[in-house]
C-alpha cells in the first residue's frame, strides 16, 4: 500500500512539472562569463557563493571573502569562507576555516565580517573548519568538523555534540535538515530526529537537500546520485540526471526555481535538469567554462548559475533565449558560412569543411552523443553555400569545386569551379551558381548525375542571385542589376538586360536582389522595389516598405519547417534584425520585427541564418553557431541599480557612504531613511558618486543616466561611466538620482541619495541686534542733519546780502575790463589770420604725403600679384614633380603583367612623396622594393627619384638579383652622390628599404632590409600564420654601422602572401586616445585580412586607416596624416 501511495505521489509531482519544462532551453550549450584570479586578484579556489537581498554577490575564496557588484571586486575579509547561508532577515552568516561569523555593515555602509569566535566559550574555540551553515527560527547553526554544532541565538554561542558527526545543514519548508553519519535528520528542540528510512543515506556524503514540491525533498549525494523523500520514505531517484551525477562526481547543487536545478560536478562542469528528471543544459570547459572542477554552485535571483571553481569563477547564463553550438558539440572553431536542415539532420558549412548533426527535440539524451560529425570528402575547405535539391544537398567549396551531400556522404560534382551562391530552377532541372569572382556557372542533371555545363566570364563579382518563376536569372554584379535568360541547354545566354535609373524606376544605387515567395525584389538605398513583369519595370513595394524605416536592409528570406517566412538583415547601420512575415489571403498583413535580443550578438560576425521554427533559429558566426528561441520568456527579475559609494573629492578621509543604508533598528534597507540624510558643511561641497547596475550579464554594455535635483535641469545622456563628480555646490537640499539601461534597452529602478549642504552662519553685522542699532543710529543722524540744515540756511542768507553788494561793484569793474579786452581781441584777430596762412601751407604738404602713400600702395598690390604668381608657379612645379614621380613608379599595367594578384596602398602626405615602391622582372626574378626616404614632400620626393634611378641601374642594367647586393650597391651610390663622409654636421639623408626577390621558376626567394621589415603569410593547418623577417638596423646611407646587408632565404609556396611597407601606417596617430597604430596592431590587421582578395585587402587597410584617423566620423575629430604611407602586398602562386 505504501509503495502504491508513493508512486501516485511521485507520478502526480512529475506531471505538475511538465507544463513549465520549456522555461529553460534544452538546445545548445549555455553562454558563460568567466572571471579568473587576475580579475578579482585573489586565490584560485572559490568554495562558497551567495547573493544578498540587494543583489550583491559574495564569494568564499581561499584567500578571503569577496564582494562583486558587476563592476568592482572588493575584498571584505581574509577569512577563507567555506559556507554561506542567508537567514529570513537577509543577514549572511559565514562558516570558514577555523572561524565563523556574519556579514554586517558599519556606520558608513561598508560591509564587513564580524567573527563570532570572540563570544565563543574558550573551551569550544574552534580548531577545525566549518563546512555548512543553516538557521532555524531565531538561531543560526554552524556545522564543524569536530562533530559539534555551534548555535548562535543573536547574543551568545552554545555548543552541542553529536557522536555520529554532523555534515550538511539545509533549510526546507521552515525546517532545518541535518546530515549525520546515520543518515538525514530534522532539528527539533536541540535534538536531531532521523527521517523514516534515512538509514539508506548512511555514509552517502549528502551535499544538498532541496524542497521538491508538496512535502517532498530532493537529496543530492557526493558519489551515489540523487534521492527523493516523498514524506513517507527515501528512495533513489534513478534517472539520467542521477547517473550523470554519479559518473561525473557531483560536488554541489543549487535550486534555480520551483522546477529547475543545477549540479556542479568535478569532471563535467554544470548540468541543469528539470523536476521531471530530464537534463536540459550542460556546459564544461570545452564549451567555454574557465575550468569545470566545482567547489561551489549557486543560482542567483535572475535564474543564472554561478560556479565556484578550482580555478576562478564562471557565470552560466540560463535566463536567456540564446545558447550556442561549439567545441563541446565537436564543432571546429571556424567560421560558419551556411546552414541547412534536411532529413532530420542539421548541416553546417564551415571554413574548414561540412558537418552534420542529428536534430532532436532535446539535445541531451542519455546514451546519445549530441555532436557534429564531419562529412568526408568535404573537409579542409570553405563551404560557402548549401542548397537542398530533392534528396540531396548541393554545396560549393572554396577553390576546390562543388559537391553533393546525400545523407552523410559527400560526392564531388566538379573539382575546379567553386561558386559562392547556388540557385535551382526545377522546370529545367538546372543549377545556376554565382561566384565572388570568375563569373557564373551552370550545371545540369542527366541520368541522376550532376555535370558541369559552362562558365560565363561576362560577370566579375556577383554578390546576389535569384531565379524567377519564368526561368530568368537575376543577379547583381559589382552593384549592377542584370536579368539574363539561358537557352534550354544552359550553355548560352540569349538575353541580357541591365536595369538602372536610365531604363527603369530604380534609383542609382548599389543593388541587392532577393526573392520573396514568387516576387523578385530589389533593395536600393534602403527601399524595396518589386519587379512587374507586365511592365518590365519596377515599382516601390509599399506593402512591404511601410513596415520598415528607410535605410533597412534584408540579406535573406527563408521559410521554416512550418512554411512561415522569415527574414534576416539590418534595421539601420548599427542594429541587426530578424523577423517573420504574416499573410492574410496571400497578401502581406503584418511584419514582426525582432531587434533587441539580437544586440546580444552585436560583437559577433554573423554569416549564416536558418529559421527551423519559432523556437529554433540559428546564426552562423565567425567561430560557432548561435541558437535563438524567439518565443522564450525571460524571467521578470528587475534590473537594479545601487549607489555604491559617496565620497568627498580631494580629501584624505573621503568616504561618506559605502553602499548600504541602515534603518533605525540597524537593518539593511534598499532606500535611504531620513535618518541617513547627511548634512555637509560649505567646505564639503565637492562630492563623487559611484554606482553600479546589478546586471552580471553583458555588464560592460550597461549604460547609466544621472541627475542632481536642484542642480541639473535634465537627466544626463546615457554613458558607460560608473561615477560622477559635482564640485562647489551651493547651500541647499539635493537629491542625486541614477538609473541604468541594459543592452536590450530595459531601464532599472532609480537609485536615490539625498543630502543637504548647510549655509554658513551669518556674520555679526547681519544679526537682528545689529539691525536695531542701525535704526537708532539712522534716527539720530536724520535729527542732526535737520538741525544742521536750518543753521546753514541762516548763514547763507547773510552771506547772500554781502554777495549782492560785492557783485554790484564787480559789474562796474567788468565794464571797464570789456573796453580793454576789445583792444586785445583786435590784436588776436590779426594773429589768427597769420596762423591760417601757416595751416594752408601744412595742408599742401599733407596732400603731397597722401599722393606718395597711394603710390606705395599701388606698388604693394603689384608685389602681391607677383608673389601669387610665383606661388602658383611653385604649386604647378610641385604638381608636375608629382606626375614625374608617379611616372617613375611601376604602372598597374606593368605590375599586372608580372603579378596578377597584388595591391599597392600609396598615400603621400603631401603632393609628392618620400616613400616609393618599385617592381620589375629581370632574368626570371621578380624583384619588389618599398622604400622610405629621409623627409617627405619635395625633399623626400627628390631622394625617391634619386633612389629609383640608382635601382633601375643596379637591377635592370647591372642585372643584380641579390636582395642584399641591391642594398649594398644602392648605399654606395647614395654615399657617393651625396658626398657623405660621416663627419659631424653633415647631411644624413638616405632611405629605409625592404627588398624581396623571388625566382619565378624555382620559387626560391630572399629578403634583405634596411630598417624595414617584411611579412610573409603562410597557411599552417588551413590557418594563416604571420612570419616576420627582421631588417638590418642601418639605413641605406652613411651610418656608424657599415656592414654588408644580410640575405634571408626562404621558399614561396602556393597561397603565400608577401607584404612590404614603410613606417607610415603603424606610426599614424588616431583612435579614441590619439595614439599610434603601432606594429603589433598592424601585424594583427594584416593577418586578419590575409584570406581576402588583394584588392579587398587594400580597401580594408584604407578603411581601417580612415576610421583610425577619424575621417569616417569627422564630428569626433580628424587626425592629420603625419607621414607618407606605402604598403605593397602580392601573391605570386
């Protein structure tokens, strides 16, 4: 009867788990984020993990307790924590090496460790380690290796002893479960009561106990797998999870949610499983973990799992629609160019071959390896495109032909022609293929076998191709749109039309052609045009355009297994998009666009797109396959932002607040109580605020916006800064606010910090008493003024009478004076007439001076015209010198005769250049030279012409083909021509140079250099490797070291690429910090583009240089070119 009841309970429990099964993905390998000891600057091992109520993470490291807020790591204590527990009040308790205690903040909000050893009775001072911590009601229990339980009731420590030993403590359903040597018991009134049947767990080394629905418990053991207690008895839980745990040594486990759990193993990383006993996710060090040997595991409040490892820390992202297929699935670390589903298999075309993997409803199935397998005969080559045709898949491979995949076997169609895109026309049973170069190709199927028909070299660089229902082939060649028609044998083009703005409604643009259902669409300038066969013309496809902003671009349309139409492209220049088109009666009804989740891959280079269904969308990237579930519902955990520190600026004792608010009872709270609002003096008015969003996923992409109320009018622009300074704030009340925004545009709560800056005390002269005194003094002053005024009026009246008498006498006297003055005025009149004559004479002299100044002005104008004429003559001379210099350089026509695959990036700083390049074929040797002459502009150009002249004589006339001898003879000619003797003060003109000579018959080669290196790109195991040939450290000129130059001999093999260059490119200033590119970055750039065609490499170098100098974004500031730039790259075989 008990067995029947137990089975009913377990069956009911499993059924209740099934509806929530899809909340964690069961496809691919989870994404991980690794933290090495060099990130947190402490020990390798991490034994315990926990998260506080605010969201801050804590780690028990072998060298102390660490705190992490997503931005900064902080060490709290040197105690080596082994176990954590958080009680119902949110306090974190710690069990460690010979120590135990709790985490609590000080008065400034700094989290610190408080040891409870200090209040432990002396005879119980621990000499052993604490391995587990639990709580019950108002007490916290610590399990020690010495078979004792240390019990803390908030004030004192008591100790109890168990002869059976005490192990793991676990809190479930309000109870505390305790492991002993005899099994598992429950804590009750200071006693451990065994569970019924717990003897089954005797010596099983229990690691964790979890709530498992109803009254059931899930029990995880170290070496014996999983057990379930159903309220009646304990039974082994025999399933794929338990067997995986036994095989790979489960160390610790964690509960993610009501229906999901994770186990950290020693041998195989993390395994995630459901309450129904199915493994959903698995990731190990091959799949991306920094190390898979577990010491601890913990599920945070967002549903993601942290692993404390023997080396470092790893965060496994589970609460996400994203996962990936990588090395853990036996997928080679190489670019994924194409993806196809057929016959129950997923096929992937990589840069190193074709692979397949059976596609199942759930990746992890016991006994079945979820892995990719290579398809024989299609290995070691790029697989550009894969096209299902009937019962096979047609593929194209770089430079080695086309293949047919039938099931899991590859069959060669042709060994030479290697197009990039394939299209099939069923009515004629023909394939039309377009390549990035070498035109288009046609294939036909005859008697079940594909045969090559013809290559059409009329086209050069095809970027897109489609076939319409009438059999017309549409393609874009070098940005131009063509429609062509083949004859029935597909060996002749019988019709070819080029569409552009002159003969259609299409605007001038770089076109892309696409096929949507039976429609031919053209994307031009971010708008879609539909071909109308009746008019043989295009019209705007407004029924589709209305769903997209102008400037949108679609790379591909694709149907999933349910017949739904998906697209992949970009919404604008920076945001990638996918989406689904919804139809109603055959017409486009709506378009669902998905952008925000794709920001997860903004740093990845996506090359392929395959929608299988709404839950399974694949992206091929540069080194793995990403899996996306468009219907995945992430947990609703809020993004939280905290103010982590407030401090004075420029103060030795600067910290005011260290990140934790306390209420009046001393409890940690998430908001600032009024009692915590600080008051700062006037001289304490410059503050720095530090803040962090508790988003541990894509933390480096989180942006922040802040505002100081009573100071800032608006919120700041979003930025990646995690601190803000305010200086010289005026007295008043302030509220600092900050919020965060994650990569998906989701905003956090607003974190707030209030404070008040006190106004300084009033000086004595502004007090009330002072103002009362001012009033009394003012009244006395007014009274005195009135009396003084009356007295002054009386005195003025007396004085006025005396003045009248005096004025009468003065009038008489003035009359006599006037008569005398008339005589004087007559005399002054005569003197003025004389002065007038003198002024007339001075006027004539001034007019003469004016005429002379005007003559001088005319002379200056003539001289200015002469200077402008001479300046134009100089400019014309320099321009002519430039044409002469360019004429001396090898022409494209001559270079192409010697070497078809090459590029020259030649960018003089001025009109003429001090850099030059030279190449020629002499007696079966291809000799190439790149040189950097002393100076630039005209002086450099004169040196370059001198050098070219001497090189023509040495190589072409004297027929010298030794690289070192070319340098030796050139140095001799330079020294003689410039009359250099090595004396002090003498000119040091010369040149730095690299010379490479290749025998075109034997492929033997040699290099010699004067201060200029040479790079050789070779393929090893299909991966490009850069070999640097070092120069002699002396110029081609007089020098303190005058030894013969050294030859470096090597053999040129097929596919090898050679690069000669001057120092202009690596020495160019620019970038976000205004620094040089430097040789290391230049090497990495050359290596990264080495697989491209030479002309594409030139464009890539030029684009990189423009971006570095800021020419692509002039608003951010443009750096001037500081030197001449010359890079020569070529491939001979």
